[in-house]
């Protein structure tokens, strides 16, 4: 079956939404792709999960892709049911409450001013200033409406990783960067600002082919390809993270590497993504186990903890059938929060709580 550019874009959205690898895409028909394309064009997400509860004591029972904590201590979630906030007592669905567009929310970020940003799958990005939401799309200047990653540089610019390049927002206008400017691919999968002010871009091929993509840094004027003596260039980047010691963690479709500014150490040979560290210095991440890709019948995209010496797989603490772990944060009390296939899960060091009856 041949996929034309627009239909291929829709195919990638389906793969992104459901975590399905390209090898499983043959079951998706041309008709299904056309339905998705027409729906998105009309301002609708046909796979959005409608919720009946604007307010609930229970956590979301759907895919939760990312999390962020605001200045007041509230936990915000990017979910398949929209934007959800937990204030310590109640879960509030702001997509319902404020009448936002019904699109999957896949990324979130809190900037230095305290504004919150929520990226969607093909719907653009929302900014929340504590009072109201404002939507930005390609009509506003974004490179693409699929926002997979959000960060802020030292100058206060907000950066967005999209399927059509990287977008920088200075508070007034968007400036877009593509392969013409120095990116290795227009499929930007991760962005990071390090403590020295460099902005790093991880790129992947549109179909996540292992031989494509790459890692570059931007100093405000020029893009530079990552290079390290004796190291083959990175490809197929899935995530970037800088730990408290200034080390750069590089998650890829084919492994995990640690760069200390001088040399690279390879720590894992499986797909790795969503990396954070905690107050104790442990690094938490998700890997595919066993290596080789996503298998719908096997719970194999799992949580791991790296203590500086070994990688420990955490398998037994999650709900049955909860086979994927996504975004992670550590709150101000030291609790760890995980977005998963079955909703949001909080870990206090002893127990995993899904906030369900």
C-alpha cells in the first residue's frame, strides 16, 4: 500500500496516539486515514475520549502522557480526555469546564512566569495564565499543530517540538526552524535547554527509522551537530534530559546514552524515553523490555530506576494491563508521579496510588 504525504501524516498521528510501531501499521486502511484527516481538518479529534465528569474524586482512567506542577502545588495532566488538574482533593477536567477543543493533550510545561502550556495532537497549543486559555495554531505562526515537547530557553522564549520543525515564541511572534536552518530532520521529537543556555534538539525520521534523525545544539545563532570523539552520531532521538550534575541523557529508539561533556557511555540498548531525576539522584525512565519494539499483548514499556550503578526494572507495582509508562515528575513533597496507559499514578516511596475507588 502506498501512502501519500497527507495520508502518511495521518498515519503517524495514529501511531503516535496509540504507541504502535510502524511494523503494525499495515492494518490501518486508506479509508480510516481519510476519516482522520477530514476530522482533524474540521477541528475535531475522532479518537478523543469524551468524559462525563468535569469534577471527580477519581483520577483519569485513560492514557496520561505528561504532567507538570504549578506554583500553587496543583498537578496538571495531559490526557486523552483533555487537560486535567488535581488540587489535592478533586480532579477537574478543564477541557470540559472551559469548553476547550476536544483533542488529545500530549505535552505540558510550566514557564518561568508561571504560565502553563499544553500541546495537543494536531490541535495546536494552549497557554493558561491562571485565568483563561489561549489557543495557538499554525494560523498563529506555529510550524505544525502537533506539539510533542515544550521547553523554555534562558531568554524566556518558549520552544515547541513539532512534526514540521521547531517553533520559538518570544511572547509575540513565532519563528520556525527546519532542515533549512540546520535541523537534521523536521520531525523534532525532543527539545532541552541546558544550564549553559544551549538549546538541544533531538530529531527522528517521520516513520521512526533507526538510521535517520539526529542531535544538534543551538547557541542562539548557529546549529551544531553533536560530536564526540570515537562516537558515531546519534539518530532516532526520543527524549533529552539534563540531570543535576549537568550530564546530558539521550534517549533513542535504539538505546540510552549519558554524555558528561567529554565522553559518552551507553547504558541501555532498548527504546528509552521520558527521563527525570529525583532529589536522591536516581534517574527514572521508561524502556522497552524485551528489546525489539512494542507488542500490544505484552506489558513491555516499563518503568526503570537508575541509581548510578545499575538499572532496576519496576514491574509489579502497576495496575494489571498497564503496559506503558509515559511522563514523570517529582512534586515538592518528593512524591513521584507517572502518566500511564491507565491514568495517573503517584508513588510515595512505598505505594503506587491511582486515585481510584
